[in-house]
C-alpha cells in the first residue's frame, strides 16, 4: 500500500515528497483514501473541516453503543521534501489492521473508524494540525480562512477551488463526539525505540513564532556598508542566538523557513520574515527561550506566536492498556507465518518532541494514545526517513491487537 503512494507528490530530484494540503498531490491522496474505504465497504464521511472518516459500523453495534467509537489513523500531507512514512504509515496501518481483524473473523461491538486528518504538517499555510484544531475548536475559523500560502492565496480561496465551502469551517462537536477513543500509529521520529513498537508517554510543548526583521531596500552594488540598514544581519544574529539559547535552556530551537523581500540577489532586503520552531521538555523553558530572542534581537520589530501546543501527557491507564494489548498481540503472532513470536520484551513508553493530531485531540479531552514504529536512523522530515518492513508489519499487528481490545467495549 505504501508503494501505491510512492510516486504521488514525489520529487524526481531528491526523492522526497511535497504534499501540501489541498494541492493536486493531496487531492490525489484523498481520492486514494476514498477508494480504500470503498474497497472495504466502509462508510465514508468528510466533515466540515475536510477530515476524512471511514467507518466500520457492524450490525452488532446497537443503540447502546451509540456513535462513540474507536478511531485510528493519521494524515497524508507532508512537509516540503519529506519522507514516505510520516503520516501515511499510520493511515495504511489503520486499513491493514481492519483487514487483519476481519481475516480473524472479529466483529467489533463499538464502531471502528479510520481517519485522515487534513493539513497536519502546516507546510502550506504555516499552522500545524489545521484539521484537528478546527475540529476541536482550538483554531478560530475566521483566522483559518485568512491563512495564506507562499503565493498569497488564502485557505478560503484554496478550499473554494477544491469544491469545499470555506464558511463551514469550525468546531464540530457532533463529529468529535463520535470519537470515544483515538489511537494514532506513527513512525518514531528519533532513535528512542530499541524494539519494533513503542507507545507515546508524552508530547513536548512546542510552538511556531514569526519574526519580522525590518530594514531599508537599496542597491547592493552602490550602497556603502556604513549606509546600509540590512535586516538580513539581524536575522543571521537571531539564528545564532537561537542556537545558543537552546543550549542554555536545554531545549530545541530551529529557524527553518525564511522569506526575504523583495528577494532580489542584487538588492538589500527591506524585510526578512523568519519562522522559529521551539520545543522543550516543559513550557517554561520554551517560553523563556523565545522571550530572550524577542528581547535581544536588534531589528526584530514584530514577534508573533502563530501556533502553540501545550505539553500532552497521555493518560496512564489508557496508555498502559494499549501497551499491554500491543505486547500481547506481538508475543502471540509472527509477522510472516502467523505463528511464533515477535518476542516478549514489552512495548516501551517514550516521550517525543514531535507534534501530532493525537496531541490536539488529547488536549480537547478525547481519550488518546499513540503507537510508534521504530526508526532505525532517527531521520525524519527528510527523504532519508525509513522504517524496516518487518517493523511496519509489527506495527500493524500491534495496532490490530489494540483495536480488538478497545472495540470490545
């Protein structure tokens, strides 16, 4: 199934992926999701914010079960020049877990859903987890409609061209109420796992800030150095200051996106806009880091927080239940023959600095857990992102065991 997606949005130069939200590549991926849902006879819903839901609603799920179900899945969009596993592994594994449960003759008591959240990465419009943030009411719909991409197109304009209704964006308590529990499988994005599969313990607090450095445009060949007001110098100092502040506060800080105006090689810029990603083990150190940069950066006339996700500590009893079910499933099933064992080392709980839709749902009060599949290199958000096929298969087995346990009631 991953091979079926391998050429969608792929760069011939780097081998990485550009799957911006609502781009032709993303629309093709969304159609793939619809076809996979139809192939399995799942009921497909697209909510008011563009998130896709494929539901297995068995006849045995009577009125007592209500609409509150067990949901798994992830996202299909990517960062610019990203890898093949971040997002798609969770969606593919969700469909395959459904296949595995059906092959065993399992019939859930609760509805079982596979979700594809829209615009998790925020690569096009700058705000991550747009679909889940709108769903849960964290992101104001008016602000969402005004978000712009690099071409100056607003999200509202892009949605209208894709045949959606921008006016529908907003909190969706009815859809959210159908999610009784959410389990997201994701490739681990560091090197925290020694075993094929683990569970998430917590997500570090993290956010994105826009720094605008102002100067005066002028000719690069005729303006003396002493006469220049060059905002690129202030930006360069901020990059170095961010690294030093991150080391002082034992945190992470990255300027990964920059926009220069007017953007001519032979002109001194009039403005440099740069986006800082800052993360840490607790909120205080992240806030201190950003405050120091905002106060010390000469020429930084404007610093604005564009998104913030507080620390997420996954609820211990659900996390432990998921870990136990995953461990039992891996211990009793072989990845290729259906017999033997993956081993009994257990499923370790690890923290992560990466953000996920699971974190947004957890903050909104949805019982949430995460499974991780081992990343042998620790590389992610890169064409070199990789997971071993055997570990991916183990993730499907673990996820199926977790869904079987949760869908019993």
